[in-house]
């Protein structure tokens, strides 16, 4: 796993946890990571990660119509 460093202005008052969650949720939303992989980056269980996605304006559900049909078929 890669480690990155970010330089963030002092006036951005976020906790380290929030940075990890913002990055993980964006990569999940873009389909770059699975929920499990994103949860690992955020230091959370998969369930907790999924429960918190809404706080970061990320939907658990894919916006792709084909993904929706696939989810329905697998239900």
C-alpha cells in the first residue's frame, strides 16, 4: 500500500480521520476501490464505512443503470 503526504493550509480544520475518509469515499465513489478497500484506508470496518458514506455525500448505490440491474438480479 502506498503512503502519501498532503500539505493542507492551517485554516482547514479537519481531523486526520476526515482526510482519510474523504479520500477513501471519493475513490470508492469513482469505482477505483471496493467498499472493503476504502474501509481499510479509512481505518474502519466495511459496515461502518458504508454507514458513514452519507456524511461525505457519497451514495452506497452506484449511479450506473447496468450496476443497478446487476444488483437487482443478485438480490
